C-alpha cells in the first residue's frame, strides 16, 4: 500500500491510480534561463525517489517534465546576451540533462518545451474565453478572472472577501499575497523583441501558468494522478494551474499534489549575496561526487527543510564508504566458488531488509526510515560475516537485497573510479584487528601500505572511513 501526503487534502492519503497499475506523473521542470542550483535539485531528487518508489511497487509510470523556455526571465536573458531565444535556452537545457545524469535521476518519458506547445495553449485560453472566465483587458493581454471561478483557492486558504476584484498582474511571478487576475496571454510589447506568436487576441506569448496546464493535459489527459514540485510553486503557480485547467475542462485536474520543502545552506536562505549559492558544477569542483551530493539531497524527509552543508557532504562520504566496504566484503565472498544453499537466517536477513526498506518508502517516502533499515542490515550482515555464517550463496542473496534497495536510493553502486578497492578494505580490516590487539607497529605499517595505494583510512566510532588521496 502506498500512502502520500496530498497537498490538496492536507493529509496522508492512500494512493490509488486512476488506471490500475499505471501512473500519470507531471513534475515542474527547469526554467532554462540559467544553470540549475542545488535547491532546484533537491526538488528533482525528491521526485526521482517518488518515481523510483512507484516503479519498485510494481507500477508503470508515465512521467512528463516540462522545460519552461519562454517567460520573463528567458526573454530578458536572451536579450542581455543578444542571442535568439532558442539558442540562449539550449545551453541551459543541455546543462540540465548533464546534471540530472550526474545525480542519477531517471529521465522523464517526455520533456515538452513551452515553445513547442503554443497551439495547445491558445486552444485552452480560447476555451476559457468562450466560457466567459477569461477576458481581454485594455492592455490587449488576456487574463483569468478569479471572480468568475468560485473554487479558486483549493491548495491554499483564500480570504475571498479580501480579494481585490479587477486587479490584474501581468508578470509571470508575483507576490505571494496577491489574489488577482493572472495573465493567460501577454500582448507583445517592445521588451519582447522578436519573441511572439500570432493568436486570436493579437501577437503575444503565453503566461507561465498556462504553459504547464497545456503541456500536462496534452500528454497525461485532462485528469491525471500526480503533480509535484517545490513548495514555492504551490501558490500562485499550482493554484493557478488548477483554476484554469478545471475551469476549461470541467473536471478535476490532479488527484494528488506533492510538494517538497525548501533547501537552505548552512541554515540560511541560499543567496548569491551571501556567497552560499551553488550550482552542481560548483560543488563537483570542490571534489565531491554526484553520488555524495545525491545522498545529501535525498537523506532528509521531503516535507522538512533540508540544511545543505559541506559537513553534510563529508558525512555522506563516510556513510557511502561504509556501504562500499560492506559491498566489497560481500563481493569477495560471492566470488568464492563453493557449493551450498543460502543459510536460512541469511536469506531471512536479506529478504526482510529489502521488504522493510520498501515499506518505509511506501509510507510517504520515509527515506530516513529506509536508511535506518539499510544500516541495520549492514551492521547485522557484518556481524554474520565476522562469525563465518555467510557463504557464497548467502553473500549473493545479500547483494541482491542491496540491489533491490538501490533501485530507489541509487547511491550504493559507486561512480566509475570511486569504489574502495578490495585490497584497501582488507588492509583496513587487518589494521583494525592490529589496533584491537594493541599492535601499534603493525597498525602503522598497514596504514602506510594503504597510503601507498592512494588511500587514507580514518578511524571513527562507526568503523574505518576511506578517503582517496
């Protein structure tokens, strides 16, 4: 059973797809006017964990993620660099795809671009216009009249009596407390330069909110299962999506809405002025890997604010090295050509770990609980190996459990060239034994052998940690 917190109902609900066994999922993608920052990737990593949990639960997922390649920001950026809009946005699209690959984020099935979906947007606006819910103002732009849509405010509590009827906002992004009519189609002006399309209301371009409504319905239908994004998109963007979609189509837009909380850096809001604004490239340049960054991004419950820090990255490195050492021990045992079946207690240990991990994730993506299951498995597995209770078949069963867990986490398999060599792990284990026996001379000799292989071993309460020199 899958249970997720639904922002629409404000409670944890059982998740049941509209079509049994199949899920339609839409996630708000990047606005490609700049390189995505680490806060953006917190959201994309959350959505990846959600998608992987659905897949591991036996569901087929059709995942659509939009690329916003026309809005106020992309137009301003292209003009500042004196580039055509498409050429300007393409480099940021390419960078985004490279970044999600580095973070092991599964690609969406469809990446519709806003500029490729203009006819569907015009058709949607025309439907709203014909129903009398959209109107063309004196500035020639077309707006959605929230006064004509009493259901406005399904995601957030709206004081309708305090709404300023007739007030219009043309900008794509606006103050969070502005309950006003929002632009569906923006009339062309000189600031748009060469960007514009012909429409029944004159030359112009779509507003940001209408883009997602058109792209999602084109590929997932008028009603679909899941819509995700960051909490900052809940209002006004997602609220406006619901209003215009349901007003136009006459049916429910999305059954389940899921939002992840903000990312902060060292306890502060990310800001270029504070010097704590990081792209993925910035962090990779400091010597961290995509796997380590992913571990930090997924390690906190998605509805809680994530405090990103370099200390957290160091802790992630240590945790991953512990996973690597355990995996290396299992692979060494699994490579031994011996007959025999998996011992019953080892088979139970492996199967229970995989089942408990999946169960934790199915309960509103409880990654912290899942990681607890993983490290309990590592502790118990190491004890069983120390006691000589794990044969080759048992090691293979335990590796299969790790592989099952990694279908969701996607952090257990090291990046190329990142894994701790088995020889280093073996020397470290000998060094630990020497230290326990208080044979300091041998321990120092083993440390030097490890260093000669290009690694440094650090002693911690949780066991040895490895750092590549």
